[in-house]
C-alpha cells in the first residue's frame, strides 16, 4: 500500500503543481486509497447478512460513496495552483 500511496502522491502533486513531499498531495493520496479499506470493511460487514448479490453491491457502493463524499468535501480546496 505504501508504494501505491507514493505513486498516487507523485501523480496528484504533479497535477496541481506541488511537490510530492507537500502535505496536501500526501493526505489526498492516502485518503483516496483509503477507500479500498472502506470497501473491504463494508463487504465484511454486509456479507454477514447474506444479502443477494445486487443488494450487497448497493450496500457496499453506498458505504464507499458516503466515505468519498466526506473526502470530496475535505479535498475541495485541493486544486491546481
């Protein structure tokens, strides 16, 4: 995961004209990649209920979207310089 974060940090920093060691691209990369953890936890949580595949997809997608909305609100000011 650390390698993914490092690559994402470089890409995000380049897109907004910052250095990869600036805090904004670092936290942006960690936040975005953290959505994978949200998805995995949501799958574990909802699989215990044994829902139908379509329902499981809807539940997990809803959880990931909730997390992504929070990230979006926080990263709204992270734009190109």
